[in-house]
């Protein structure tokens, strides 16, 4: 723990730091003290599992300052831990891009529980980080590209490997080419692969892997890695003439580049940026303007009035969906609350009838006080929610809740799509406004939540 925290707090790397419920300088001692208190109060072993967790969060170069990046990391950590765990955020500036190291205690501050990783926690954390970046008008990777083992590429790989076929794509093409030469047996197939420049590695249990020139880790020959039709048994079936040569899967289309706001270079230079940043920012701004012009061409926007009209329409559509989504969520919450009140009322009504039959006996009240309190709360909730209306049957309430849940899910999908369209249209219009000299870059942005 001390080594990891010391790395995060290294003054040669550190650009900004913030903390919640702890002091970064004494965080190891504070984390361990809380764990000892947790063990003493709950009689549960505090040293089982992780002592703490670390989150890494990176940003593209030049998009924000270390202090701004630290604030984004602090908000991400606070929302991820729901304010129940100690954490501190270290923003590093030693790389080409700003990145946060977030350390949070695995034991809750109130010593009631420990944080446990759950299935899909990395995806949930990524979605939360993306959401925070969107709310702060920052860029994010919209379609992460996974490794064969499910791990996601880091930002540098994400930018660099999209220009050439992946190792797996090259390997699949080589396998198809070797099978089209009709080898006599599996050994003959392996020899053809070696002749094409691939190193064949044999592992335990007959496992076969191929090492592409320039690749660090060999790729195993199995369907779960290379896709259907590229497993060892599939290859042997093709050689035996029992099935055709597998087809190469179509490569996923490159996602459209998100249009971002151009950078006010002069303002950044006045704040202390150097010549290297100025050179990078000029290239970045050219790319953003090219992306904006491409957006105009793809949408057939031939004049400024058309761009302004489409931007207004995108903003109005987003806000209309947001309002509809809010209404649907409120109706769903009301229906669920009413169903819960009906269930509580039905469960406790016999107790109230008994209380009434006992002529409101104090002894009966003392024995069934909790059930009677639940009954009164349920009845009050029903009267408030129905507002003088008639109580629908439970079957109708269940059907209404199901329909509202389906509608909410569909609205969320449309909401996120409309949000992307609105942000792109606003960014394009802002960049075009700057190009025409109407506004300065980065100003007069409409904020949408």
C-alpha cells in the first residue's frame, strides 16, 4: 500500500491532488486504522480481500488543465463510492497526457461493510467515467476496442492501432490462405503457416499458438479468440473436406470521429503553454475544422441558416426527450410506490381489523405496533398517490409498470443518441462560428444535462 501511494504522490509526477475523508500524506495509516476499527466492531477479518482499490482515468492531451482533470477524477470517485469510502486523487503530468490515479479504501468510513468487486464492475465504472466526462463537455472513447481476452486497449493503442489490421485479422487471413492450398494434414497446415512467416508454438495438451512477426504474445488457435470456424477442430474438419474454408469476418467500420470544440491557442499560451503545445493545438484545430466541414457535407448543410436550424432542432429534440424521460420515470416511480403501498396495506389490514375488533386495546397496540404503523403509512401513501381516484387492480398496475419500464429503456436509448447528435451539432456550429469570426472558440456553449 505504501509503495502504491508513494507512486501516486510522487512530486515529480504530481500536478494536482485532492482527498475525501482522509489526508493523502497519512492515507496508509488512516486506511489501516479504519480497518482495525472495522474488525473490532464487526468481528470480521479486515485483511481478507483487497486492502484498497485503484482507478486510473486518462484524458487526451491539451483538453483540460491538471486542476480540472483532478476535479473530474474527484467527482468520478465520489459518485463511484457514493461518499461512503475514503479516497484521494492524484493527477499526473509526467506523460504526454494527463491521467488520474484514484485510490479508495475497501472499508466503508462508517465501518459497516467492505467494498467488493462485482461482475461487470469495470464496465459500470467506465460508463460512470464517460458520463462524468460528457457532463463536463469532455471527449471520451465511444466504442472501446477489446483485446481477445476482453481487456480494453489503453488510449495510445486506441489511437494507433486503428490504422492497420489487427494481429488477429492478419492471422485469420493467413489461416484462410493456408487452407486454400489444401494441405494433406494438420502438420502440413502448420508448415504452410511457418512458410508464411508465422512462428508455431506448441503448448501443453496439444495447444497450438501462432506468433505474428512483431507481436509480443502468441495468439492461440481457438474459436473463442479468432472467431467461429477458426478452432483446431474446425481446421481439421476443413482439411478432411467435411466443411468449407471459413470466411473472413467483415471488419467493423471505423466509428465516425467525434467533432470537438477547437482550442483557443492564444489563451492557452498566455496561461503558460509552450511551443510544443502550440504546434499540437494547430494540428488539432485543423482536424476539428475538417471534421466540422465533413459533418456539413454529410448532412447537406449548404448555408449557415441550415446549420443553425439543424442545431436548434437537435437541441429541442434532446430537451423534449429529456422531459419525456423525466415524466416516464416519475410515472414509473409513482406506480412502483403505489404497488408497494398496496402490498403493505393488504398484509397489515388483518392486523388493523384485529385491533378494531379488540376495541383499540392498548395491549393489542403494544403487541402489534409496527404492523399498525405500516398499515397507517400504507393507507396514507395510497390516499396521496391516488388523490381521490379509484385503486386499479394489482394486475393492471403490474402491466402498467411493465409498459413504463419498457418505455423508459427505449427512451434512454433515444436520449443518449439525441445527446450525441446535439453535442456534435453544437460543436460544429461553435467551430463554424469561430471560423466566421462570430464567437471566440469555446464560448457561448449551450450546456445540456
